[in-house]
């Protein structure tokens, strides 16, 4: 399974803050080979337990604006007063090497990726209910009440973008959400256009 391909699949995962994206991604990466998580650049402060270069590359606003000016980002967006962006070079190298690349990005960034890379897979992840989203943000205990309120407001706006995505995953139980994403990735691998190299012997 997961044999190296000629070109990797770009996968965009979006969902409101606190829905469980990082949790689901960590589980997916522990189960699946040949997939790279794109570590984003951000100007926000690290949360307790977050490591520079692992969860995010934490940079200043000046450094981030330098990257924008030098066209080093595939996409970027401002989210609750901080910049977040994806390094173009890091993902291009992996895709060229046949490795799938997973982006955890919000809806404005995802729209920019869709315009530049229409072949990417777009997955949106939702909680089982809005109340559960609020509970998870509180339980995570990493953000102030103000920030949590801002993230919940933002979530309502983000849900409106769901029709622009290909797949909707519900993160009720982590293992079920991971299973659904695995199924989506496997189905994408079975597309005829992704199996052209195998077909040559039957021509
Ligand atoms: P995100 O990356 O989307 O902001 P996190 O992965 O940080 O979200 O998860 C937010 C909180 O919800 C964390 O405390 C995490 O442990 C918890 N969580 C994630 N998935 C689930 C789930 N399926 N059921 C219950 N709690 C969850
Ligand atoms: P958080 O601060 O909770 O880690 O992330 C806030 C939001 O920023 C999440 O919706 C997350 O998906 C998004 N995000 C993380 N990295 C990037 C990125 O590189 N680009 C964009 N556009 N959004 C990102």
C-alpha cells in the first residue's frame, strides 16, 4: 500500500479552530506513509506544548511580510489578527518526489489554493454540534475567553464555505474521522488519472 507515485496529491483540510484538526492529523500521520504535513508559518504566539518547526514555524510580522514580498508563499491569510501561510518550496519539493502533502489551512487560504491548484483534494471537517465546538475550545484551555469568542464567531462564517469543498468529515470520534479521511485518500489514489503508469502495460 501507499507505493510512491509519480506526483504527490495535495490535500487541503479546513475546519474551525478547535474542531480537532491537529488531533486528527497527528493520528492520520501516525498511520499513513508517504504523506508530509506542511508546517505553516505564523505570527501567532506558540501554545503550551507547541514546538517551533513541528507545529508551526513561528515568525515575526516583519519576517512574514518579507516572505509575502519575496513570493515565497503558496497562500496566506490573516486569521484572528495573525498571519498564517504555506511555504511554496517545501510543498513543491515533496509533490515532485511523489509524496502527498497535507495542508491544515483556513477557508480564505483554501480558496487561493483552489485557484492555483485545482487538482488538490478539499476536505472540510466539522464537529458533531456547535456546542461541542465551544466545549472543545474551552477544554483545550489554550485561549482566552475573548479569543474563543472570536474563533466561534469566525466558525459561523467558515461553515458557509463548505459547498466549495469536495468532502465533509465529521469529527465525533477521532478514529472515525481518521478512517473517513483514509477512505477519501484511498479513493483518490484509485482514480484512473492517478494510475496511468500502471495502464501502459495493458495498452
Ligand atoms: P484544531 O487543531 O482544529 O484547532 P485540536 O486538535 O487542537 O483542534 O482539538 C481541540 C480540542 O478538542 C483538544 O483539546 C482535543 O484534544 C479535543 N478533541 C479533538 N478531537 C476530539 C474528539 N473527536 N472528541 C473529543 N475531543 C476532541
Ligand atoms: P490555530 O491558531 O488554531 O493553530 O489556527 C487558526 C487557523 O489558521 C486554522 O483554521 C488553521 O487551519 C489556519 N491555518 C494554519 N496554517 C495556515 C496556513 O498556512 N494558511 C492559512 N491560510 N491558514 C492556516
